[in-house]
C-alpha cells in the first residue's frame, strides 16, 4: 500500500501527470473526490468547501462570507416573522438548513479536521495518487506516503492552464497568479507551510526539463516506487494472468 501526493506550483501539471502516475502504480486517482468527501463530513455543499478554500488569502472575502451568512439568516428571520417580534429575532440563531450551503457556516477547526481525516482514509484504502489536496501536509509523517512537488516556469504554467481550460493567455495568467496566492494562504492555514518550499516534498521535479507528461509520470512513479519499496516500479506491476 502506498500513497503518492502530488503538489507544487499551480499549473505545473499535477492534474495531468497525477492521472498518468495512478495508472502506472495501479492506484486510484483522487482530486475532486476528496473535496466531495470533505463536504460530506462537514455536511456542507462542495461549492461552500471550495469557496472557503479559495478565501484564506483574502481578509475581505472572509468578511464577505460572514456577512453573507448574516444576511441570509436575516432573510430567514423576516420571512418567518415579518413583524420582527422577539420570537422572530431568535430565529437568526437557527441554521439556514441542515446542510451548510455557505462557506461562512463552516468553522475553520472543523474544516481542518476534515481535511486531515479524509487523507488518512484514502491511505487506508490502497494505492492512491492524491493530487493538489495538501497531502504533503496531511500525510507528512506516514511512511506509506511519498510526497512529490512539481515545478515549472510561469510561462509554461500559463500555457498549460490556457490549454487545460481553453483560456486566453491573459486569463490564464490571472488564474495562475490567483491560485498561487490562494494555495499559499491555504497551506499557511493548514500547517504554516509554503507549497513552493521544496523541502516539504520527498521529491521535487522541474517539469521544464522533461520531454512531456508521460516522461514526467514515468520518472515520478519510478522514483516514488523506489523510495517506498526500494525496488523499481516495474516489479510492482500486476502480472497478466
């Protein structure tokens, strides 16, 4: 059993390369599924979790989230009691619904606990490639996990994002810059770390120096297998029957 966590810089190829690595080690590829699990544990919508994760770098966004909850609760109060009697005002303290639909409804401590819990659960389920879910932090001390950081020049990251999401170069550059900022704040919130600090990974790979994603995946999987088991990746492939 092993986990390969793929992190590093935004747009360096974690999504594409991570999928290829999962095939090579015969493991489950996990990215969006992890967010869904966190949302279920928090009894929240996926949108609320995503919005919360992307707001740690902005004090104004976090304030906006709190205001959003307050306004929604006020709307419930006035809808329940248009005359604003004390009984109606008390309804402000009642959650809007059983499920949290707004990021401001999710306490930071509960969110952080869910992130760590779900990484551990994936590790117990067999071979897994956990991409851009801060696995280098949540599984930091687990010997079954190999942590990989992917790095690339900004130009190359912008080009990949433009191709991946069918964006113009200007929009792709904005995406990269915004995601870099959001991810840095997210790592600080989770463990006071920097996603661009190569020392938090077992292996740091410069994608610029490789031929293509297949080459990167081959290199990454072989290094991960060797680090985890001490033998080349091919010796762990399932033999055809």
